[in-house]
């Protein structure tokens, strides 16, 4: 009974989310951005390699999906995701859209959990689109090879091992990017207004980057962090602290939501 109830909440959140024009625009950006990156960097400027820690690697059909993520990382972590999460969380608080929902006899924190799951799955699908489009571009336009090399990986990786490497790479990107969600959730409760949550999250991210060098490396250079983690050269303590703080903010956000949401919608 509880599982079906939570499933209904998630489906309801999906319905509200995909009804919004902003979600459709973000999906369009997600689809078009890899194509634009390919056009400018490979077709127009002729870049045929990528660099990790000062070492150059030739682009090919196997490694292409993980070599074009630096620009994507900057766009999504500092603009698209803060805007997407803020609009999804703050707008319905500000408009009072949750008022009727909260009159129903269920625990308030379940509504936020359902929205988090819907937002996570939505962004996961966006990232999957990026992976599939980059993979398609690689196989259509990059040199086709039987195997390739990656940063700090001693052996050459063939097709299936390369796909597995690429999926691990995107999984790390996904985990890091999700750290924005609890920040937006907390700011949405504190400020309610979408633009305040959006600009507040940008201020926190930029401020955190100036305060903490490890945080700066994780947020600005997420692709390099992913290369290093998979290659076994990254100081995992930094990532473990990052994940711990993320879960801590999730917990604080959930507590604040459960405590205050009824009085602010």
C-alpha cells in the first residue's frame, strides 16, 4: 500500500514536471548541445584529441562520449540544473500549488521524496540522451577503432569494456550533479521564490568554490575527477566528504520541508 502510494506521488510529480514548457526546453538544450559541441570543436575548429592531466589522447568512436563533457558540466552545474531544480521546487511553493495536496492524509516528507525521485530520474534521462547522442556522433563521424586507451588505464579497452567505462564516467557526473538538488531544496523552503533559489544556489556554488579547493576541482572539473576516480589516482577522501555533505544537506532539507512546508504554501 505504501509503495503504491509513493508511486502515485512520483507519477503525479512527473505529470506536473513534463507539463511545464521549461522542462521541454531543457530537454531540447540537452539534445542540441552535444550536436553544437561536435560542430564547433570537431567540424569547425578541427580538434581531434582531448587532454587529461597534460596527456593527449586521440578522439575515436569508443572514447568520444566521455571527451566532450567539460562544457556540458559547466552549463548544467551552474545554469541548467539550478534553474530546472529551482523552477520545479520553488514555483509550486510560491504559487501555493501544494496547498490542496498537503490537505491529504499522508506524511509531508513523502511529497518531497517523490519529487526528488522524479527530478533524479528526469535528469538521469537527460544524461542518458547526452550519452546516446555522443555515442552516435562518435560512431558516425569519429575514426572507428577496435580498441582505445583511457587516462591511467594500463590496458587498451575494446568495445564492451569501453561502453562500461563510459557508463561509469557518466554515473560519476550524475552523482556530482545531484549535489545541487538538496541545496535548491533547502533554498526553496527558505526563499520560496524561483529566482531567489536560483541566484542563491549560484552564489553558494561560487562561494564554495572560492572557499574550498577540493570543491572547486569537483564542480569545475567533474570530468577530470571522473577520469581520475576510474583511473585510481583520485584522493577518494575528498569525494567521500563531498557525498557525506550532500547527504547531510539532503537530511536538513527534508527536515525543514517537513517542519515548514505546511505554513508557507
